[in-house]
C-alpha cells in the first residue's frame, strides 16, 4: 500500500506542476488560481475516474482484451479532462467575457 500511495502523491504533484507551468508559460493570469482549484478537485476526480474506469472492465467480465483497455482508458481520460475543465471554470468564476477583452460590461467604450 505505501508504494501505491507514494505513486498517487507523485502523480498529484506532477499534475499540479504541469498545470501551473503550462499556464505560466502561456502567460495566463489565472494560473495560480486555476492550480489551486485543480488541487481541490483532482483527488475527487481521480476517485471518480477510477470508479468509472472499472465500469467498462466490469461490463466485459474483466477480460484483458485490447478493446477493454482502450475503453477503460478513454473513460478515465474523459473524467479527468472534465475535472480539469471544472477547475478552470471555477477559477474563471466571476470573470465576464467582456471584462477579459477589455470592454465595459454595458457595451459602451
């Protein structure tokens, strides 16, 4: 069990570092805010992704056929992508699209 826990912690830290560094390189002002939101949602998303990834394997009686691995991997990637998207939406909360383009909310210049 300590090996799996260590791997989970390293994967979590690597994911946060990757999100932060990509947003920093791209010049995103909300990088730190998004990274904090990812830190909150990623453990929940990981648990949900694991549970959902077991679904395709369970439906096929846990066979080791390639299509089962592809289906399970696809489900996990989709759930984790939704997790990152939810964190980004949460980080963007309260920011209107017109404010991000430098226009006033009322449309007057």
